[in-house]
C-alpha cells in the first residue's frame, strides 16, 4: 500500500470452532478451539487443532479456522472468516460430520453499504438424537441456483429478522414452557429497538421428525436443552455468525458456540 493513500481500511475478522462454559456437573470454561484473529492491516491467518474431548460433554475429531483481508481489484476491502468443526458430538444428542461457518464482507470503494455473503456455510451429516435434521435454509441468505440473488445488506437482515421472529412468536404463543422464546425474540417486532442490531438465522427450520420441538431455527430437546442453528447477530457494518449455539440444561448445564465467524472493518478518515 502506497504512502500516498488518503483513506486506510482497518480490517477485522475473528473465528473459532468451539468454546463456552459448563456449570454442571462441574464448573469449568470450555477452552476455545482453533481461534484466529486478523491483523488490522489485513493478511491471512490460519489455525488448526486435532481431537478434543471436554468432560465427555462435547467433543470433536478436529477443527480449523482461517481469516483473510485484502483489497480486491477495484480497491474495495474484502474480508473473509471461516470456521470448521469436524466429528462434532454434543452429549450424544447433536452430532455432525462437519459444520462450516463462512462469512465475507466487502466495503465498496465508492462508499456504498457493506455487502455480506454466507456462501460456503453448511451442515454435513447433522443428526439430532440419531435422526437426520435436514435443516432448511433461508433463501435470502443462501440462495440456491439464482442468477442474481438480492445482496445481503442491512435492510435484508432487518426484514429477515422480523419475519423469523414473527414465526417464532406465533409458534410459541400459548405453549406451556416456551414464554422464553417470546421474551427473547419479541423485541424484534419493535422498530425502535431493532434499529441498531438484528438477531436472525441462516436456517428457517429443521425436520419435524427430530426429537423435541422445533420453532423455526430454535429447537428444544427435553432433558437436554436448546439448540439454535445458524444464528446471525447483524449490525449495519458487521456480522457475527454462529452455526450452533447450545444452551444445555439437563443433565449438563452449559453454554457453547460451535463454528463461529465474525467480520467487520472500518475506513479512516470516515
């Protein structure tokens, strides 16, 4: 980069494959696996870890991450974060041969809104209680076979978050024990509260034949806990993707994320 450049882009990307905490039967932190962080100047960073087993509650065969940042041909800064976990096993209930989180963000050189892509994100061999979960993808985020899909920008996150929240709330209303879904996602119906941040998902639902009760991308399995698939926390200029968020309640009490990727970045002077 030449010294005469008047505007500098500060890259930011992070990825890790597994991490969290356990409250019961022991109180321990689940050490992050395969964590990578991108320098502000950009570049390319990778990390790989082999077999991991934590207290028999969560394990994987291997994991790896990579983060990259560079200026593409037209001068636009482009950032990519990838996180992969292989041979995942959570309490013998949730298993997957491979889980991939991949998110990229491009800041147009002309100063337009950042454009996000989730291409490459997927589940391979995802099973719940031994049953094929068959997740259905949100076509706005992971378009299949479309020549010109709608760009993933802040307005699309906002629209999708509201639609998915409405589906979750409709499914939970009047159902004993699921007021927490309304409490967690009801705020998205308020324009004033949802302006700065949106909670949504790459996944619209899982096969209804799996054990437990599915509310869109949120699954509750009795005597196990909650599993949230393809969770996206979006801000106008940054995106946090977690392919699996596990909130376990029995017999283990724990909170864990699997296959997490974060991208953003800013140019200065603004």
